[in-house]
C-alpha cells in the first residue's frame, strides 16, 4: 500500500518535471541567452576570479554557485547590510578592489557623484542590450542608456500585513495612511530603519514629492512620524523574523519582501500603496578599482540571461525589469501586488534625486531622523 | 724609553681590560633592548595599527569638510566641533552617560555578592564557577544578543513560561523597551565587573575579617570599613571596564531597543551612514573618546594607581 503511494507520487513528480521542462524549453527558444563575445570570455577565464560586493543573505546562492560551475571562475564575496555602509566604504577608499557591486539607485547616484564607477562595455553585455525595456530608462535620470549600471530588478515600497490579526476589510488598506496614521495595532508595527524611505513615503502619503526639500512639508512629516513612533515596535530593515513569528502584524517593507514572507507564512498579504512610492532599481555596476573587469561583464551578462534573471526574480520576489522575465514568471507571481507594475502606477512614483540626497533636503531629513530616534 | 714602554704596556693592558667590559655592557644593553622589543613589540605594533592609527584618522577627519554627496573635502574647518554644541547632541550624550552609569551600578550590585561568595566559599569549585561566568563571552556578542531576543520576545521563553503558569494572559512586551536596553547592557558587561572584583576579594587576607569580627564589628560595618576600602581597586577597575564600552555601545540599543533609542554610539553610526557625514561622525567620536579619557584620568587621579594596575 505504502509502496504504491510512493510510486504514484514519483510518477506524478516525473510527469510534472517533464511538463516543466517542455515549457521551459519552449520559452527558452523564444527568449535566447545571448553569449558574450569570445574575446570577453577568454579574458575572463584568464582572470579566473570575481570579487563581488553585495547584500548579505539576499540573492539565491545557486546564482553564484552555477556561475562558478558554468565558467570555472571563482567568486569571492563580501557583503554589506545597507546602502549607507556600502557608500561609506567607497568614500573611504574610492579604489576598493571589487569587480561587481550591487548598490540600489541611491547608492549608485552617490557612487557616480563620487566618480568611482567605470563605464560599461555594452558589447560585452548582449543580454542587457536585448532585454532591458525602454520605458523605465526614461525614469532612471541618473544613468541615461544604462551606461554605468544594469538594473537587475526594480523595487517599490509598501507594507506586509498578517490577516490573522489585521482586519483585512479595513478600507484604509491600500493607502499609506493605514501604516502611518492611528490604527488598532500599536506595538505590532515595524518600520524600515531607512531615513530616506520612511520620510519619503510619508511625504507621498501627505501628497507631496518623495524628494521634497520644503521645510513646511517636512515639518508635517516630522509631526506625523513623532506621533507614529509610540505605535512602532521597532525600526528594522529586515524584520523577517518578527513577521514570520507573528510578533509584528503590520510591517513596512520592500513590497517584494511581502511575497517572500508569503511563501513561508500563508496569512501574509502585501500592499502597494495607491499614493505611490519610490521607484528604484538595483543595478550591477563595475567600480574603477575592479581587478577583473572581463569576469565582471561576464557575470552581468549571466545575471541578465532570461533563465537566471527569472530565477533571481522568483528568489527575491521583486519586480522584474527584464522583458523576458516578465513573461516567464508564473501567473501566481504576477498576481501579487507590486510584481508587475502598470504604466499608470509608475507615473505616481518617483526616483530619488539630489533634492533629497544633498543640501537642505538631506540636512532636514537627518534632523528629523535624529529627533525621531532620540 | 722604559717609562714610555711601561706606559704603553699599561695603556694597552688598560685597553685590553677595558674593552671586554664595555663590549659586555653593550651586549647587556643590546640584550635588554632586544628583550624589551620582543616583549613589548607585538603589543605596541597592534596598538599603533589598530588603536592609534584609526584614532588619528578620526581626529583628522573631524576637522575636514563634507561635500554635497558626503565626499570628504580636504579643507580644514572647526565647523563640526561648533555643531557639537547643538542641544540635541547633548541630550543624546547625557542619556548615554545615564545608561552607562545605570549599567555600572547594577553590575556592581550584582557582582559584589557573586564575587564575594565565589572568593570566600567557592572552595574547590572556584575555577569552575569563574569559568561559568566567562563561558558566555566565548560566543560572539551579537549572537548572545540575538539569543537574548528570543528569550525576551513576546513569543519567547519568559513570556511563554509566565503564560503557562497562568500569571499573565497576554504576553508582556519586554523587547524594544528601555528596560530591554538596560538589561542587555548589564547582561553583556557583567563579567567585566565580576572578574576584577573577584581578584580583589581573593587577594584579601581573611584574617582581617576575623579581626574585625573579634573586635565586634557588625557584618554591615565590616563590609564598609574593611572589605570595601580594601577592594576599591577592583571596583574602580571594573567600573572602567564596564562604563567605557557601555557608553559607546551601539548594538544593544539597535537590536534590543529596536533602533528607537539613540545612544552616543548610535548617533555616531547615524552620522557615518544615513546622514553621510563622515567628518561630523568623526567629530562626535572624538568627543566621545575625549569624555572617556577624562573619565580614565579622574579614576586614576582619585582612585589611585593601584586600581589601574589591578585592571591590567
């Protein structure tokens, strides 16, 4: 009896795998993986090594392991836990010897201003040339034509909530107001520990620009945040444990993280607030001090191949920025809020810019943040 | 002729007798210098590389300017130090000092009886008992804090235990409160108070207690007139070891306080990262180091040199 069960399951599994394989090959024919020129491959293999500086505990490990296996190049990884930590490193050593790094849009803007990025050789990244869409490129003001960075995904902010504890019929769900204003979940709310994000999204909620440097508007934000603080359990940029152990019921996050949480806990829902938020990208860039530039180009092209990019997007739950990946992800993923963004919503979002990042905008944000945390 | 020969002989003999002496002396001196270098060299090297060099970098950065994107501009300015007088920073510094004092005081209250009983009644268990105090420090500090998080959490050990006993119905929020920050600081730095106190108590001659007892001193009087004055060195050494790190602590308010409590260390980290102002952060760090140096000076001045020697 038991044996028959095992055999049936095995057959079902095999059938499923074959079905999968055929669909994958069908898609693969539609979206080919463009290889790098021979010249790049040879030089990369001569270099033999690749130093990556990226986020700790984020991208699926197989992406790195498969690259090593496929090309016989050893990857040495070094991690950071925030954009700020990352930028501080390059401020202190502009020639830090990394081949590929993964800042977010904000990190990249700062790095470009510091002059530590080198221009990409697009001929060595044919996948990026083929698969990056035109429409987003207009929004990415800081890098026209992706000359310095190849965005591997896009990100948007929102919140995750646990329907076991949070009343899912509340009409305010769908707005930033649900998170920022008075609600019955005091002490069960976490906010991201990110100054630009918490301030920026509050500005969006109040109907202002994400990048505002207007004193009156920012003072309104300050009052909103100071009132909110008594309800906040913690400012935490990676509240995974709190969410999954159901200590936090309402959690400010990258909206992709809510998909990620949902995979592990069924009662988690995600929300992409209607007022709009920051539109950001996570570009792969090559710093000036890179000792293995060919291997770096090879890696970027590998990550932008349809198959690897789909694997990446499904692993992290973020919005695909790749023409093929958008088609290749399963329907259940497309249905999750924030994974496929329409043009109308994109118009409500803003890319962070120098008004928030420098001068008065930065000074006032710092002051608000220091006061909030005091 | 003879005299010159004699004098020459005498001279040569003097030279002969003198030269082995001086070379021996030189040899001794060289060996002494070699010994000093081998004993102190490695630690000097480490100190210069990991303490003095970073500190001088911080001092250097603290008088430089910040560019628009947070890049460091190599122009001298005292602007950062002027900004220190901002009342907001003073609040953060005083709060940190308050937390550090509180930690220190609670550590003393907990450590004295502990060290006293181990030193007096530990017997053959002394070594094992001390080991029990030290063992937690073998694990990384951050891992211990995460462990503490699971114990204090609303789904954690303490809350579940109290709920099972029926003492409470709903979990109490320990984590992310100022109490969690205080508890975390005490937990982390307690061994650094116990060990010097133990050393001081261990070195105390127990016949002094007997003498005091024979002369009719009550236990309280015995403690304040005999034990406390004689272990003052250990107490001050422990204070230095606990007060300094807890004043600059950043991880405890970050992990156990949910980043809602700003201590001096947090402020420095914020300046370095989110605010992107490395010179400003360096200036705060330099100010913090200055406060601590002042503290060490006063402890040496009023606590006596023996206290520091005991700490080392």
